[in-house]
């Protein structure tokens, strides 16, 4: 869909692509097959391909004559891209690369004709040292030597074709190198970062359908002489689903809008945040919907259990949620660190004025101050109905900033190893982004006069309040000696468990005599 | 001017023939002019008396510009083929433009056209409004100097422009870019019509969805569809079922308005069905109506089937069976109830009234039609056969018939009927006040 029009595609912008995703997302297998074909399979050619490559491959790919697949994962390297073992060696006449290796869990592997394969090539550096770097190739099935295994038996998205692909002495012409030799890593990163945000709208579309189906059931089924919809716990579940769908949509379309701006804005963190949030909420909400249906939700006659299995993969593919959390936190910290480097250096040197400034700020913070960043008030950016939530957001942002400074001061470069802290930072970031998206969407819908805007205001306020208190708790967990910080204990427990690779407590029935 | 005068003279001369160039231009609308030949051109004021005075009445004295008023009125005469639709209206407006290069009397013509829009059914059409604005001569009324800007330049024309926009506003038509361009061309950017246009653009988009109970813009013409829409409006519960008990049969071509079968459409939710099943057959239920429901500009009359509240003595408390829920106790064994803080039961806005069992919209408001409705209801509510039904119709006949459709119960005695009549009158007054 995002193939430019001159090559026969629709040339959709990111926002329209997200909107299409909403419709496609009603069925997991279809969505995944389509996404594997166009969001990652042929994105490489669009982003990094030369004109000849585009003209050669895109028309047939856009029409659907050929299907594309993205081959990066190997049996021994899932998230760890640099350890792939597929090798591409240059032939003697320098016209071909010989590709050898096998890739696993490739969606569309059995159907695809065109593969974007990542392999290690030997690259001669400028200092004439030979290194192994990853290169991206466009490989057609007709080049010979491409075989695929049988389709895998998966838990969910069983409609899509996932299989192993083996390359045995496949001859790839030199013209088919995507980007430059040795630049495969960047190509892979760009491809993966560009397709992530649509997951938010795909999941939102699915959740909306889910809410309809489940509400139909809840309003007609009667237990204890009352409709299910009159019980508080069920109402809570619906409110949760509605709220999460709203936040997901807002975040996805905000990111899509940002990406559609002229120039090539780098919205990779935002896209990653959308992916993490939407995949986790999808799992939670589908699980709750199944719970509302009770026993019939568990039966295979209803689609709920299929949707549950389909949504489980969302947390894993396109970058596992844990990896993405690290990415979000680290990229953010790097950005913050660059700005704060100057100040931290001065502090370390003991510049008197900076020290006094820092201490006075800390004192003022500890007493408690009201933060005003211009969101609320007469000239504020948000509508007065959501002014409370906006002030909560401002407060969170300010205290988060202070905490990040402290963290960088404490850890510096070694924060890369402190995954539990990074996870908390990422969680706060996701909440803050969600709050921003939701507040801006609610203000706009009141100002423009969209229908049911008071409902949106309700959802926005609920989400912001919840996120605010979660953020406060997480921020307190990030302090070193706070009682909420259980990192050390957790580390000790996991050490002891993993040492013995078993559960080490004594059985409750054991006796000493 | 002389060209127009010549046309008018020629028209006056050859009234009977109807073969002038002017007549050929306007074609059919002029054919009825011949009937008014003796009146002459100057006594056109008399024809306006029947028009509603939404806009200021056109000036009467036969001075220069208003001499063209009669042709304007004639432009809107009903064509012999009688179709009052957009094409004829557009043609009439365009004819005015063709008459007269200087467009004399355009202000009056526009007011007249605004009045005639409703007859032609084009009051919600934006293109027609744009066409009407097009009648104004362009570039003439724009202020050119600061003095002209201070004082309202060409006030009559600006008022006329505002009147056009006001009619657009009243009918809920949203102006578009073409309107903006026309207004700028005609009045300039700082004029009052432009100000009104800017305000309309801002507030209309904000208020478009402000109705919490929105209705579609084009209401269905078919009475059955309109009835369904009205019923769904009143009972938005999605589990309610709409049943068409009777559709209007095709009228005879002989024109005998013997509407023996008018439509009956009813609605009932499963909760109402259950309540009706539980209703004590000793107490009567009442068919009341007709009450009016306005949907935009259409009125739909509906009847309800309701019962009175049980007096507190007869109300049975809900019994919670002892062993109901396997998992948790539905009733705790404590002696005290809700404390004052959490007591939300009394709501000053909610007045307890008797249960309503079903609503229906019928074409005719007499008892026979409603009895047909009750019969139809009996199919889904078998218990209804045992319950006496009293018809309290505030209809034009003023009849009060106390009959029972169950036919097993004897009708209630007359003194009770008189009380009911008084009750009925009170209810009528309450219902209609």
C-alpha cells in the first residue's frame, strides 16, 4: 500500500496506512500476512533500493503477483542481529554473491518469491582491516537454491504461512545489494522502525470490534435476574477496553501524523512506544473479553480464543517488548545525556554556582512545587475540561526530568546494564506519551465539536489519572534507597534460583525430625 | 435601461400573443400573464399580500427600480406543468439576471426569492443560495476608502446579504468556499455579511454534533419508516423489537379516501414483556394517547400502554431465595442498612410512575386501530388476554370507551367510567400543558 504510485502502488501516507490497518486488523492472520509482505518485505526496496531495483521489483510486488518476505531471524539469533551466520561471499568474477545459510520463522516463507535477506559479508574497512558486516540482499526464488521447510505449527495466526527458508549456494547478482555493502544493519533498523506504529491502529480496530461483540453478549445474558452489564466488575472491564482502545488510537495516529510531516522525522521511539503499549493492552483486553464470556469464551466455537492466541504473538514479533523497552529508555537517555553532559561535568568539577543551583532546586522540589509548562490556563494548549489531567502530565514530566538527571549522575554509561531501571524509565515514558496523545485528541474533539466528545473527555481523564499515579509509584521506585525499590532483593532471588535452575525453597511439608 | 423599458412595453403591447422575445426567454411562466392583462404593470403590490413577511415587504410606490417588481413576481409563477422544483427556481433566478444588465431591484428580487424558496423546496440547497448571491452585482459595493469603511457602505445591500446568510443559518446549510469568494467579491472582506460568514464557519462546525439525540437530515417520507424512526428515538434500548402490525394498503384508484388500513408500528423491550407477564390481571391497563413527538418538522402521534403504580401495600418485596448463589452470599445477615451518606435512592428529579409496557404509532387514532394493536401484542404477550384494557383516548371524538379486549372479563361499571373520564380530562390537561 505504501508503494509509490509511479510503481503501481497506492502511495498511501502513514496516516492512511494506519487507517487501512484498522480494517485489516479484524483478523490476525490476514493482518500478519499483509504486514509481512508490505510493511517489512518490500519496505526495504522502497526505503533503500536504487531506481533500477525499484523499477524491477516494485510493480509486480505492488500488484500482488509476487509476494515478499523478510528474512532476518536464524535459529541461533532472534533479537541478536549481529550474530547471524548466513554468509554471502563474492564470487571470483565479482558479479555474484554466493549465499549460504538458513533462516527460520519467516512469515510468507512458503509463498514468497522475493526475499529481503540479511547476510554477513566481508567488508574491507578504510583502515584495510577485514570485518564481517551485515548486508541486505534482494533474493528471488528463481536464483536457485532457495528451499523452504514445511509450514510451522503455531499457537496463533495459524492462517499465515511461517516456515524455514534455506539458501544453498544461491547466486545473487551484485546489483541486488540493498543499500550499500555493510550497511545492512541500518537498513534493517529503518525497515523495522517504519512499520511499527500501525500496530496501534490495527489493535484498536480489533478492540472496537471486540467491544461490540462482547457488549452484545453482556447486555442480553441474565444471571441472578440482572443483566451482566449491571454488575460492577463487568462494567469495569468494558471501561478498561474502551479506555485502552482510545489511548492506542490516539498514540498511533499522533505518531503517523508526526511521520507524515515533511522531511524525514525520526519517530522511532514513538513508534516503539506505540508497539509496546498496544501489544500489551491487546493481550490484557482480549483476555478480559474472554473472561466476560465465561465458559463460552473458552470454546472454539467463538472467536475469542483465536483472537487471544493471535494477540499473543504481538508481544513477540517486530521486536520483543523487552528489547523495545530497552531501546526506548536508552535512546531517550542518550538524548538527555547529551544535553546534561555539560552540567554533569561542571558538577563533577565542583563549580560552586552550579552546585548551589542544584541543591536549591532539590530543596524546592522536596518542599513541593507546582509546575506550569503552559498547557493549562487562559492561553493553554488544552481545553479546560482536561486541565487537571494536563497539570498532572506537567508534574510528571518535570519530576521525571529530575529523576533522569539523578540516574545519569549515578550510573553514567553503565546504565545500559541496569535493565530493571531502564524498564521503569520506559514504562514512565510510555505513560507520558499516552497522556500527551490522549489530552491533545480530547482537546481537539471538544474544540472542533466532534460527536460524543464528553465521552472522550471522560476516557482521557480516567487514563491520565491512572497513568499519573502509576508514574508516581514508578518514580519513587527509581530512587536508590526508597522502600519501593526492590531491585536488589529481586536480583538476589533470581541469582539463587538460576544457580540451582530450580525452585529452592523447602517443601511446606518437610520436617526435620 | 431603455432596453428593459422597451421589453416591458413590448410585453404590455403583445400580452395576448405571448410571442415576444422576453416571453420566449421565460417561456412557460409568462403564459399565465395573459390572464392579468387588464391590471397593468403598476398594480403588482396586491399580489404580495398572501406572502409571509419573513423579510421586509417590498416597497409599493411605482418608482424606477420597483417597476421591475411585477416581472420578478411573474418569474415565480407556477409553470403550467406545475413542477415546483430546483430547475424552475434556478431558471427563474437566471432569468432575472438576463433581463437587466444593471440588475435593478436586485435587493427586492432576492428577498422575494428567499420567500419563494420554501415553495420550491430548495431551502436546504447550498448551490441555490450561491446562485442567489450571484445575483448581486460584483465589485460595486466594496468600500474603497477608509471613510466608506467607517460607515456601513450600501447598508440595504449588506442587510440583504445578511438576510440570505440568515436563511441559510435557519435551515442549517453550511456555506462553502464559493460563498466566501462571492461575499468577498461582492462586499469586501470587512463587511457585515463577511463577518457573519466567518462566525457561521466557526460555530456551525462546532455545533454540528451538539444534539445528543441526533436525527438524520432527510427524514423518511414513508409513514412506516418515520414511525420506526420515532419509536427508536423514544426507546433507544437496543434489545427492543419493532413490529409492524399493519401496513397501509394501497388506496383505490377511485379516490375513495377509505383508509381502512392505516399503519400500526409498535415497539417493546424484553423487560417490558416480562413486566407485562407479571402484571396482576385484576388491575386494568390503559391505552393512552395520542401524544405528539416532533421529529424536525414532522409530527408523529403515539400511544402508550401503561398501568398504574401499585399502592405500597400491594407491592411485593423481592424475595431473595436463601440458596441462590453457590459462591458468595447474596444477602448478608446484618441488621443495619445503608447509611445516610451513601443513600442514593431518593432523586428529586425522578418521579415514580407506573410501568409502560409498549408504545405504538398508528395512522388513525380511533379505538379500532388500537384494538388491532392490542391484538397484535397478544401474540407476543399471551398474558395480555386476561388483563382488562381501558382505552383513554384524548382524540377528537372525545369518546371514552371502556372495553376489554380479553372479552372474558365484564367491562368495569359506569361510575368507575365517570371517574376515569375525570381522570382522563385531568391527564389530558397535564399531558398537553
